[in-house]
C-alpha cells in the first residue's frame, strides 16, 4: 500500500522522530511506513490520520487506483 506519510510529515516540518513521538511508535516504524515496508493496523492508520490532520483516504493510496476511489 502506497502512502503520503513522508510528504505530509515534511509539510508539517516534522522529522521522523517527531512524528514517531506524536504517534507513540518508534522512528523505525515511521521509516518502514514511509517506505511501504509496513502496513499499519487500523487503529494506527486512524492515529496517523488524526495526527496529520487528513482523512485516511488522503494518506493511504490504493495500489490499483486513485486515493479514495473504488476499483471498477
């Protein structure tokens, strides 16, 4: 699953460590999320959306289609 976490994090001016602190996860987890090596649990996805101030659909992108667009 692709995501816009890095783009949104840098838009806030936060380091990976700062975002990790806000999410209550390790910096390594943030790095793995940004690189697409780790898909977050649903509770973590909601926490990411809340901290970044954006809907989940704007952060996580479907591999097949556009963000928030159902496959057809």
